C-alpha cells in the first residue's frame, strides 16, 4: 500500500472512502464529523439513523459505512475514537481498532483509496504523536488485496509534521 500525507480538508478528497471521526450516537457533532455532515448533506445522516435503528449505537473502536452524499467520495466510514483519559494501553488499543476496523470494512467494499483524518486528536484530546504512531503502524501492518493507497489527511500543521516525520 502506498501511504501519503497531506494537509487538507477531508471533505474535498476524491477517495473511494473517507473516514469520519464520529461519536457513538452517529448523529453528527463538531470537528471533522460536523464538516462531513455539512458538506455531504442529509443522505449521510439518514443512513446513520438507519444503522442506529438496526444495531443501536456504534461502540468505540468500531466502524460502520454509509454513502457519501454530495462528497467527492463513494463511501464514508464512520468510526468512533477513544476519548483520551490517560489510560494509554486501553486508549491505544481502541484507536488501533478504529484504523483496523475501518481498513477491514474498506477492504470488504473493494475500496482502492481511503483517506483518514487524525482520529481522536481534536475534541477527544488523544496525544497527537502517540496517535500518529498508532495510525501509521496499524496501516503498515494491514494486509490488503484491494487497497492501493492510504491518505492521512492532516488539518493542522502539528499533525502534518508528525506524520511527515513518521513516514520519512
Ligand atoms: N478535514 C480533516 N480533518 C479535520 C477537519 C476536516 N474538515 N476538521 C477537523 N479535522 P475531531 P475527535 C481534524 O475533533 O477528536 C465530534 O464532535 C482535527 O484537527 O474532529 O475524534 C464527534 O462527533 C483533528 O486533528 O474528532 C465526536 O463527538 C481531527 O480532525 C468528537 O468530535 C479529529 O478531531 C470526536 O473527536
């Protein structure tokens, strides 16, 4: 898999799948979640509501998929990152699950390119350097037949620098 890092707004990325840093309710929120729902339009929320009606909330570390509405992507994969509470082992495992489960879902959908935001590093306050190491390591360890490219979409300069260094 080819791994890239860019500084951009993920709602503008024409990947087969973009990943959303959602919350367990799947009903939207602030940060990248708010941006994706705003730019993607009501189809995304409608499908999230259908998922909730089927399976209830989305647990931390898990991932679900909807269409991408008005976005230049085919799918939005919604995953719920851990809220940082200082329990490094537990939070790290849950963040790893987010990347792994999103990749697995993408793989099952035949996705070739997938774009990730820096899950949990905003409102959920996960330390950025540790989150970056987990993200890069999990993607590098993932065995895939379909996925050709993974794009880490950073929104702030600090994350961009962290990822550039990690991928050097
Ligand atoms: N494109 C790419 N990255 C973005 C964008 C964007 N348009 N907007 C923000 N980011 P956050 P979390 C970056 O807070 O920490 C929501 O309310 C941001 O700079 O969006 O997982 C949900 O509903 C940061 O690096 O998500 C949850 O309640 C990264 O995306 C909660 O926030 C993640 O920041 C999830 O918190």
